[in-house]
C-alpha cells in the first residue's frame, strides 16, 4: 500500500539492532534476540519483488469466475478501477513535474505506477 511504501521500511531498523527495535522490554538496552530474528525474517520476506499494481489482472477474473454475467461485470469494474488508477498516476506525475520545476522534491510514494501488490490468503 501507499502508506507502507511511505513509512513501512522495516529494513532501516534492522541495520543497528542496538539503536531501536519493535519491542521495548524494561531493563533491556536493546530488543530481545527473538524479536530481532522475527523482524529480520519479515524484512527478508517483504523485500521480495511483488507484481505491480498496474499490471493486467483480468486473467485472474476470467480464470476464477465461472458465471459469465458476474465475470463480465467484474472485468468492467476492474477496467474502471484501473482507469482511475492510471488517471491518478498521471495527476501525481503532473504535480511532481510542477514541483520539480519549482525546485522542490517529487513525492511519488502513493503513485500507483510504482506500487506493488500484496498477496494474502
């Protein structure tokens, strides 16, 4: 998600285990080893490249929805959703271009063009 892209970089906290951690324990100067190991696993597993949000996902609808009417409606909804994401991306890129011209930093963390999907079951 956009917010994970913006603030969810756990890898930054794994570099120096004595600096900060995800668990505070009274009397300890750093997080417990088990917490550090769990965070290291999370870092490794979430660092794998995922499919992009703007990839074409119609094949999933076509493959997994047997009812033709429902499938056709799902495909139409998906196309509208993707169109709105592309439009949002173009809007963000135009605003970023204006920011660049003004000597400011671009802000692209919520741009659908750069967002990956998340898979859950």
